[in-house]
C-alpha cells in the first residue's frame, strides 16, 4: 500500500502452513519447548512499503541495502583474515583478524616436575625428563594456577655454556696465531731466496 495515496502497490499472501510434530523434526524436548509454533489462524501484521522518499534517476537511486534490523543488530561481520598472533600473560595464543575480531586460538600448557633440578640437558636449551626429575604426565597446567605468568616478547638471559664457548674461542685464537706464523715464515723464506739471488 502506498503510504501517500493509500492505493495498493503490490500484495502477497502467506501460503498455508503445515505444523510438524516433534517426532517429525527429530528435536529434543528442550528445543521443542523453546519453539514458537506458527499456525494458519495466527494474525500477521500488514506490510506497508513507503515509496514517498525514494528517488530514481536513470541508473542512480537512493535505495541501498542494510544488514541486520533497523537498529543494526544481527548484521554480522565481514570475513576476516588472521593479521597477527600474540601471547598474553596467561599463556593464551590470541589471534587478531582484519574484521576486528579477537579470538583465543590456544593455550600454552606448562609442564611440572617433582624435581626440576633433576632434568637432563640435551642441548639447544632442551631438557629431558629423568627418573630423578619425575615423569611428565602429558597434560600440563595453566601457568597462572600457581601465580606465575608468561612474558611475551622479552629477551631471556643467556643460556650459553660459557666454559664451552671460551674453549672454542681460545682454540680459534691459537689456530689464527699459528696461521699467521706460517705467513711470517713463508715471507722470511722468500726474503732469503731473494737475498741468495743477489
């Protein structure tokens, strides 16, 4: 119905509705209790389309689509791409998306041992469980459960084996000194050969 003139622009009818039973739908008692049953004898509000503010010139119009209800609810969001991952103090892996969503992607579990000093060094900052340290249960626990936290983006203290590195440095230095002496000896021999020619 045109809101200005009152004449009918177009009309439509709602077809006859068939009410299915709970058994036909195969849903639980709880879902069935929460359903709104629609029947043929229910009154539906008349739908009125107001064209009084619509303009249309050639291929331009002021009509546009809006998502959701008039208040913007239920509009949803665009598909987002993962733009970044961060780790918070609780050890949660948090993903940021291009549409503004922030989702928790996972949780870092911390291993607990009865005797951490009994762990065996296996190199490259890795440790292996031993009978002395106690075995890992394979589950882990939340780091905040014991008042701890995870510091992301913080450079840890050096875990280099200083004795091993000093030994390597001294060996390299001695090797360089030996090579430099060979060059000195070679230079001396060449000088002697030149002197013999004279």
